[in-house]
C-alpha cells in the first residue's frame, strides 16, 4: 500500500489525526480575511461583464489573419470608442468583442475594421447582442442560483438537520464570494461559461460537504448515551476519516482544470477557456477548503450550543477528570480506552467507530482462551 493509502487507513481508524475543530478559530479568521479581500476587490474593481450580459457586437474575421491581437484591439477601440477584447482563434481568424454598441454604430465599426485589416467588409461576420437580452440572461442566472441554494438548504434540512443545512449554506456563500472576488481582482470577463462554472463548483463543494456530514451523522447516532466523546471530538474524527478522500478527489478534479487554465488559456492563448476554467479552479479549491475547515467546525459550534450537547460535554469532562485523578487512562490518551461504565458500551462503539475495535496487542486481554468449559 502507498504511503498516502496507509495514511488514509490510519486516519480512518483514528490512529492519527489533526484537530481541525479545536483550531476552528484560525480557519474562521483565514476565511474572513480572504472573504473581506474578495469583497473589497469586487467593490473597487467590479466585474468585467461580457457582452452577453451588457449587450454589444462580436466581429469575426476570415481565417489566417496576419494582424496581431494587440494592434487589432487598438483599431477596434479607436473605431468604437469602447474597450475591445480580441482573441485569435485556432484557424487564424480574429474574434473582436466590443460592448455597448448598437446596430447603427456596428456598421461603421465594421467598415473601419475592414479598412484597417485590409479585408472586404462583407467577409467580416457581425453578431449583435441587445442589452435587453443581456439583462434577461443575467436575471435568469440569478434566478437559477437562488433556486439552487433554496433546494440545497431544503434537501440538507430533510436529509440531515437544519444546522447542517445552515453550515452548508454558509460554506456555499463562502465559495461564491471568494470565486467572484478573484474574478474581479484578476479582471477576467464574466460570461455564461462563468455562471456554468459557478454552478458546477457549488455542486462539487456540496458533494464534499455531504460526505463529511454523512459520516458525522452516522457516528453521532445515540451520542448522548455515552460519556466518552463530545460532539466536537466526533466531528473532528469525521473530518479526519474522510480527509484523504477529499484530498484525492480535489487533486484529481483540479488537474484537468489547471490544464485548461494555465496551458489552454495561458500558453496556447485560448482565451475563451479562461472564463470557465478560472471559476472551476478557484471554486474547487475553495469548496474543498470550506467543507473541511468551515462547514463541519460550524456544525460542531451549533450543536454544542444545544443543552443536551452541553450536558454531554460536562459529563465527558467530569468523567475524564475523575479518571485522571485516579491515574487511569482516558479516551484522549489511550489506544484502547475502556467503554463507559454506565451500560452504554454498544452505543459508544457505534459512535466512536473503528478506532476502538480491539487491536492485536489487546485482543482477548482479560478473557479466557480456548474452549468454553
């Protein structure tokens, strides 16, 4: 077995682990700092909306154009009086996007471009997008996003509980804010592909969060019937038991997206890939982070505010203090900590999971060997 596979098995069985929940204030602080930076970037720079959202014209030249992208961009801006985006396609043709133009002005721009590029005007294809159509697309995008978020909260509240639904909702807002803020800071154009990328990463982030929540739900069944572990400790075990899986799925998902972003969009100059690949790359990374460092610790905070969980935590700490005073081992420092003496062995075994199964060192300890007499 590989080292990563061995680590994953040890994490799943509770032999090793990192206390994510205990250090949750650090993760909250990091997330707040990143989120504030994203909001400031969004407020200062704003989003560079594509012509699909604000209207404009797209001109496509014939194949194998000799003019450079920079020179064509200058000509287009001089002819239109607006910012222009020029992309060189795989067949050598140029795609020129100019926002904020109407039908009458587009004809004049087309004539100017034909003279500058030394191409007959009839060979330059012009597509117009009206601002009203762009507004409809933007409204539909917001509606789709809102419906998605509502359905997510309802589903999680039914499948798990409202606290987990709230934590997942906060994590999704966290991912959206960071992704949109980075878009504003980088200055990439927002297109329908960007919206598709956002919806994709929300689904991925939700999947990663649900995996941890499902493990947490299973391990906290009948939690109040035992006095060995607090809710926060079991939540931390749930994160560790699914940690390697989250890392593997995130890395595998990021590799092809990184190829689209850095090779396709950067090296090869395929600018149309940037709008969707950047949202996917940032969103996938933020989604993996939020499912581990935000969603589950937040659920632990919400649950431990309940009277039952507060009472359980007091009982657990009191039992550990009593055991420490007697010089006995506690579940926090024992490889094979004894179950509680209150008749809840089965419940504790169901909650704690594989870590507390007898190991080869202690198998049969204190029990008679051989056939029963």
